[in-house]
């Protein structure tokens, strides 16, 4: 029995209790949930539905709990129901009901964990979006891991998600990048506000190889702009692909300008009554929606601001049919939240249509000291630096393991250890260990059979592991709803711990001179179910599930 199934039974028993007590069931929720008590002595699951509904129904919560317990205890699969305190329900399942989950997990396979909590939601998820003026830095790398994992958990929860990368190929920064390439090709110093580092020299030489006539062109900087940006972005995409992060859409800012979408966005905002002019510049009255000051869209010299492109890009997304826009930004963009939310409402959208997530800083340490970077990128820590230091799996796992609003110190010594101190190794080793048991069973001809007797799974370690396995769909749904994929990583570690304890205390395979018993077969089903869930959890994080380590 899954927690979701039990929750439905609790709600059904509550309806029956309301009827028996002649209470108005209009106060009942459409759905409820059960939780695992911290102390196993308090049963397998707990519900506070009596406390939630008694006051609304005008009755005593403990009296209501007694009625619910009576009906729930008569439900198939429920061994007993105890009442604690003012009306908490502590529910114990019978072994057969608890053990059924292993078979359901094995049957579901890769789809176990999928849920319908976000069905019919059409979400645009934008992340990384690093300027094509240099490699993906450590902040963008964090979003590459977190954003990709978030897209996966939201899709597993039924949402239609488009992962999008906004390619800033227009504006001052890209012009400075092109000017830096041109200066390098000429052997001149880096211009003011330009970019330095070995990668600039490398790309400048590549441009000359592709366009030997670049320096003699009518507009050399335009050539270095066109070819250099293309080369830089190709490198960015290649690095992201090697990191396992793939996007459904790469959107070019330049297209917004070329198609006149900035003018269209300003016209729409003007229709809404939120545009005004001052000293020759055009402004959006964002203060009407809580921003600390009004924002310029066009300068007095006629040049568009970055914010104007933000407005046009927002409108473009909405007109593509997305009902929710999720935007991931680095810690240095915290000040953007007010103006972006104000802009969303200025277009007439409800609060919550645009959701902005902020990611904090990442530090790379070796022997407790900050790591010095290679000269190619100056002092910037890049995606490739992290991968080179600890590998793709460890990098994705550590970056997705923590809440995005917390700073991370990545200790190279820890994340390259082959020991239980290293969280990703600990979880991957659990999967390898599970795979080893199943492999040994196959080699010895020990089969789990077409079915098993779930009632035989009575050992406390079996019970703990089964309950952990049953929680996975709810963990995925919560991670998607709260935009916190780190919950999947922490769950995977708890599941690995539960499995290690189970295998320590419960012999799965018979000794070579013993016959296979129904208990051995039932435990093989549990092992196989654990393999499925560990692989699925790691898959949601974009981390491999090795069968041997």
C-alpha cells in the first residue's frame, strides 16, 4: 500500500465518520496526506485529519478521531489504528499491505515516481543563459545542474516543460567581446571594459583561420562579432552537452530586435497605460507594481535598454503559450526581482505567472583553500574546472544536493573520495551493491519468481526500507512543487542508508548448500525495487547509476 492509497483510505474513513456523527462533510478537504512518524513505535503512518476538521465541523477532535479509527481499522491492509494526544491517528499496516509496494515498483520500473501533481501546467524554465562572452562560470554551472534536475522532476510530476537558454547576442557586452577579439588579433592591449584571458587569444586565432580576410574587411569588428560569438557559443553548448544538460530551445536576443518585438512590447505596455516619457527617454511605470523606481526602456539617444529586451522576451514567452515562466538567476541579480515582477503585472498577468529563483555562490576548495584557476579564463571558475576536479556525476550531484539559496563549498578532497563520506559515492555504491545481489542471484540460479508472499516481509529493516521506497513519488511531487530538486538527493541518501541496514540484517540469498525459500524470494523483490528507485532518483538528478564500482 502506498502512502497515497492510505491517504485515500483515511479520507474515506473520515467521510464515514462524518456520516455516523451526522456532521456536514462539506468541510472535508478533497484530498489529504499521511506522514511517517519519527518514532516507529507510533506506527507506520500518522494523520492529523481529525484535528484539521473537527473544529470546522463543530465537534471534539478526539471523539472524531475515535470514529475515524473505527472505520479505518476495518479497512483491508490496516492492522491497527491508535489515537494519540488530542486526536492524532497512528496507523499500522499489516505486513502484506506494506510489502505490496515492492511488486508495484518493479512493475512500474522507470516510471515509478511519476505523478500527476502538475498535470496541465505548461512551464517555460529558463536557466544558465550565460553571455557568449566567455565560458559557463561556476554560478551558471550550478544552474546547469539544478535547472536540469528541476526540469526532470517537473516533467515526472506531469508538467509540460520547455527548458530554454536565452542567448544574449546583442548589446554592449557582446560588442566589447568582439572588440577584445579584434585587439588580440592585432596584437593590441585589451580595450577598456574588454575581456582578457587565454581563451580570447584562442578564439581570435580561430576567427582568422575561418576568415583570413577578417582584418582587411570593411568592418573587422563585425566579422569578429559574428564568427567569434558563434565559436564561443558553440563551446558553451558543447560544455553543457558534456555535462548532461540539454535545452529544448536556444533563444537569440538578436531575433527580438530584428523582428521588432521590442517595439511591440512597448506598444502593448502603452496600451495597458504604463508607459511615459521623461527628458526624451521612455519609461515603464514599474513603481505602480511595487518596484523601487520606474525603469527606462529607451534612452534619450534612442538606444534600447536591456530591460526593454527583457520585456519583449517575457511577452514572447507568454505568446508562445506558457502559463508559468520560471527564471533562474544568480545571486548578483537579486535586484532584478522587483522590476521583473512589476513588468509581468504591467502586462496584465497575475502575481505568480513569473517565478524567479536565485542561486547563491559556489566555492571550490582544495585542502581547505580556494582553488586557483588556469590562466585560460583568468580567475573565473568554470564548468570544466569543476568537472575536471571531481567529475560530472559528483559535480551534478553536489550542485543539486543543496537548496539553491545556500552557498556551497565544494571540497575536492571529499567529493573524490571512494568512501561513504562522499554522498554521491554512497548512493551510487548502494545501487552497485543492489545490482551485485541481483547479479549473484542470477548466476546462482536463485529466482525471485513471478510473485511473492508480501506477508513474509516482517523484519523491522524490511519495514523501514519498504516505507522509504513508498515515499518516492511524494518526494518527487514535493521537489517539483517547491522547486527543490535537492530533496531527491537527500531522499536517495536516506534510501541508500535504509538499504545498507537491510542488507546487513536480512540475508537475501540462501547459502550455497541451502534451498531458496519464499523469504529469499520476497527479499529479492525488495532488492529489485530498491534498484529501481535508486536508479530513478539518480536519473532525476542527471547522475549515472553504476552496476559495478
